[in-house]
C-alpha cells in the first residue's frame, strides 16, 4: 500500500525499503531516527532532517535522501493548506 504524500514517516519508510530492501531499509530508518532523536517523522521539517542525514551517508542512502528532500519541498505547502 502506497502511503499518502503527507504521511512523512510512511513515505520515508516506503522509499527506503524499496531501494535498500525489506530488511536494510527499515533498519536504516530506525538508525537515522535514533540519530535525530525522533521516534517518527511527523512533519516536512522532520523529513528534511531525515533526508539530510541519509544524504550524508553516501551511496544509495544518499540517493534516497535526495528524493525525500524533494518530496518534502513538493508536499509541504499542500500539507500546510490541509491544516488551515
């Protein structure tokens, strides 16, 4: 099941799992969340921070980080409009 575009946590986990695999993706997500001091991505800003941390890791993780950073920028405005 594909997550809603503003389900920041779901999108991050889905993209990481798709690229990194069923085991490595979720493990990397948990590791990065711990590094950020977060339990879950709850906002576009959280997703941007998560993406930045992934980008610093290099390789495929960095590629996913780039995609997630773009995703946060694209959907942040629509998420804000939904809460107004």
